[in-house]
C-alpha cells in the first residue's frame, strides 16, 4: 500500500478519514497522493479568493440595487402625488374658469339691463308727465348712475346682515319631538 504521510479526519456524520501518501503510484482508493491533494488545495485557495472578491462585489451590487429600488419607490410615490396634484389643480382651474365665464355672462346681461333702465328713465323724465319735481327726477337719475359704484358696498352690508341673522339662530338644537 505504500507509506502513509498523514491522516486527515473530515467533519461530518459519520466521520471519514483520508490518508495522504507521497507515492504518486499508489492506486489504493482510500489513499490519496499528497501532491495531488496540495494541487487541489491550491486551486481551492485561488477559487476561494476569487469567490470572496465576487461575494464582496455581489454584496455591493445587492446593496446598490436595494438603495436604487428604495429611491425609485420614493420617486414613484412623489411623482404620483405630484401628478395627482397637477390633475386636481387642472380640474380646479377648469371649474374656476367656467365659474368666471358664467359670472362674466351674467355681468354682461345685468349691465345691458342697467343701461336700458337708465336710458328708459332718462327718456321718461322728458316724455311722460309726473307729479315729481325735476329736482327729484334728477336725484333719482344721479342715484341710478352712481349705483354701480356703490353696489359692492351695499352687497357687503346685506351679506353681513344675513350672517348676523344666521348667527342668532341656535346651534345644534334638537328639533324633534
């Protein structure tokens, strides 16, 4: 069988023993050549350093992937919120523009009615006889002409009075029997 240089006990269950021999001509299946064994160990050592380097690179890439994935998720969430806000703002702007257009439409027709009223009153002063004196007629004409200048103040007073009346009502009153 040849001379045995070293016995190596392998961990595991059951334990196994490998016999190393310096004789390359040994063909016993339970005895291995030390030169071949050392060559295998050198290959494993080189592969182990390559594996350690690759493991480090893969760990770095995995951490980088995780970081980028988290950043992309935050970006997507932020972008979705911004996009939703933009759509909401566009809807609000559309409805506000629509409301402003309808107000301009009403303003135009109220202005037409106002101008017609002032012209009819002016013509009626001279065409139709009445019991009013010319001074009263001129005073009413002056009030009609000045009405657009003070209408916003008059409306503010009316709204303030309505809110005051509303605040006089009881709050959270039980009205049932």
